[in-house]
C-alpha cells in the first residue's frame, strides 16, 4: 500500500490549504500542477509556481497573519484557464465572472451578523423601477429600498453597487442584527444598481450620478420611506460604497454635505494612471470639513498605498476620518465582514443627529 503524504492526508480530512499556525500550504494532485493565484500575490499578474513534494503531489507554502481572509484559485497562464480545487469545496463568486476558493485563518471568521437570526425583527426590502434620467443608459433601472422595523423617522443610507451589498453581502441582514442589538440606530437604505459596463463612468466622480440621486432617488425615498428631514437634521444621511463605489461615496458627501454627512468608503479609488480624481481636489479645498468619514481597506489590496496616502491629506485639511486596515484583499466578502464597523461608527445607537 502506498503511504499517503501527511499534508495530503490532512488536506483530504480538513480541506485545502493545510493551516499550521501561521503557515499555509496549498496542495495539488496530478502529473503536473497549475499555478496558484491569490489576493496576496496580485492574482493573474503574479502566478505562483508549485513545487513537487512527492510523486503526483505538488505544493506551495507561505506565512499569513492569523487574522487573514484569503481568496485564491488554481490557474494555467498559457490557456488562461482556472481549475476548481478538488480539496476545497468552499468557493465564492468574485463579481468578475468566475469563482474563487477561500480560507479563513484561525483568528478570522465570517461575520455572524450576516446570518438571519430567530426572533430578530426584520426590515422590509421592496423593489422599484426608476428612470435613469441623466445616466448613460436610456430607460429604467432596478433599485431596492430597505425599511427598518420601526415607526419613527430614520436617516437614509445610500448604497452604491447595491445589488452586491444586498445579495452577496447580506447588508439588510447585518443591519437587522445591528439594530436588534442596539449597536446602531435604525436606518433606511437605498440599494442602487450600477450601470454595468458604464459603472466607471457613473462612479468616477460623476455629477450625472449626483443629479440622478438628487432628482430621482431621494424624492422616491422620501415618498416610500419614513425619513428624517435633512433640513432639520443637516447631514444626517450616509452613503456607502466599495472600490469605485467608495470613490463615488466620498464624492457624494463632498458634493452634497448638507444631506450626506456620513461617508463609508471601503477600498476606495483615489487616483488612476498617476492622476487624482476630482474628490481629492475637493478635499484639498476643504470641502470635506463637515463630513464624518470611515475608510477601510485590506492589506493585500492593490489600492492600499493609495488609501494610506490619503490619510495625511484628509487630516491636514480638517477631516473627521477614521481609517482601518484588515488582513484581506479587494473582495466583497472582506467588505461584508468589516462593514459593520463603519455602520457602528456612523450610526452609533446613542449618538445624536446634528
């Protein structure tokens, strides 16, 4: 009988990769091995070569912080083909047409807030069709409203890339649980669908999106939801987004601070090809002085240095900003697991709306 390699034995029993303290080993069985691509190594730009460990067994090991969430895939650079990992049944849609496998290190775990709980009052999610007006497409678009399970007027949170936050991040469930635990005050939400191929146009500091928000989304939200009056509660509403959606969240607060005084920007983009977006110029002109800003980003994110660069700029120009780094990459699951922190910072249950 052929003796099974101890790492393979563990992978078959517990799943791939094999985690030993802070060391992880990714394994592949076969005559040859594909490359490993992952959050930490820049994905397809830097495929990692596996080494032969035994006949028909290949592997690669490296150290990870114990609080890491990592997504990865096996990949053939020549054919640009991905291969499922037969030793890891856990996978997640990556938002770009394929699936990634993932691993949580020993001190990391999915947020329990994203799971529905018995006895927790649930907000109501409703579907609406709205005109796109000044946006790139000509017609109508789906949006969703979330009404919290309370009767009193509440602030509104606009959510860019709303379908991802609603369907993949379960943000409505997270908010249900945070409200029930009295960790945030009740809020309403508007989940906005992006423009697909036109997403970059709509989210790269677009005044067309600002006009759509002001003249289509907000009037409908005031009609369908029981909202605080921002004329009496200046800046009471918030705006949330990730990546280009994070940039557009920042820009929305900068352009409409009298309404959106709370900005949650996850892994936001601030420059491209060496040129800053307009939001940076507005910050330098101290347009953000009355905003309350939450920013978070993963330490494996390619936008990390861009977000670090923004911290002294924001503080130099008088911004009230809270900045956090987590051990993960540029992905929806990482944003889901961290977004509750931004919600608590913006809508803490005992805070007064100014």
